[in-house]
């Protein structure tokens, strides 16, 4: 009988620990979703700018296109890094 009570106590403690861990993870997941959503919206806006820059590149002089190309490349890299960051949180 002692072993059964001891086992029950350990199981109850484990259950309480798991409930606490679950609750903490739920909060972290909720915060991650909010953070990811905000980050996604920023990246969506940057994508619009990137698409616009890509279209403009076709209609500017060679000299201007170098600067625009560099700016577009930096923006594209920033977007890619943002996507990777979001992917890591999922």
C-alpha cells in the first residue's frame, strides 16, 4: 500500500508540473504568435516596396539602376532574414 501511495504522490506531482509547464508554454506560444504576426505585417510591407523597386529597375538609366539595385538587394536580404526568423519560431 505504501508503494501505491508513493506512486500516486509522484504521479500527482508530475501532473502538477506538467500543467504548469503547459500553461507557461501556452503563454509563450501566444506571445510568439503576436510577435510573428507583427513581424509578418512588416515583411509584407517591405515586400511591396521590393516589388515596386524591382519594377522601377527596368525603366531607369544604367547609372541609377546600380544604386537602386543595391538598395533592392539589401531590402531583399532583409526580407529573407525576416522570413528565416519567422520560420525558426514555427
